[in-house]
């Protein structure tokens, strides 16, 4: 499987991380799971396929993570997730240049479409 088929999941909610990890693995992608954006950044130089991150987390938000990745010249697509419905939050998420914004709860088909458009089908 290629490096591009790796999806890094970042969410502070353990049940969400586990459920998404199992689901995305079942779709044929490789998965890494992190409980915070700090933990993801601490792993080293980014560049691992696709980042699927919650927006609202303690510490670094998903939007701030996208900005930091851009500053590091990391071209990995970032898919943001949120359960919040504030219009200004959605506007900031779209303005940061994320590949997509998924509103929780989202369907498997919506997630799969986002992943395939971001990094293609797993090989």
C-alpha cells in the first residue's frame, strides 16, 4: 500500500478516534490515530497522505493545525470535522483552505467521497 493511502485521524474523543479508525481501515486505508494536534505534530515531519481532524480540540484546533501545516509547506489534504453549527466557525474552516468540511454526524459515503477526492482509492 502506498504512503499516500495513509489517513491520520486527530480527535480528542476516544470513541470517535476508534470508530473512524476501524471504519477507514475497513475501507482499505492505512490509519494512524492521535488524540491531539500536538501529538500529531510531535511525531515528526508531516507528509503522510491525508489528515482527518476535528476542529474543536484542547490545545491546537483543527483550523490552526491546517495553518501550521501550510507554514511547514506540507501539501497533505486536510479534512476538517465538526459537530458545531456556528456559521462563523464554518466560514473560518472553509477560509483556511481545508480540502473539505464534514459536519458530524456524517455518512460513510460522505467520508469515503472526501477521502477518495483527497488521496484517491487505497491501492
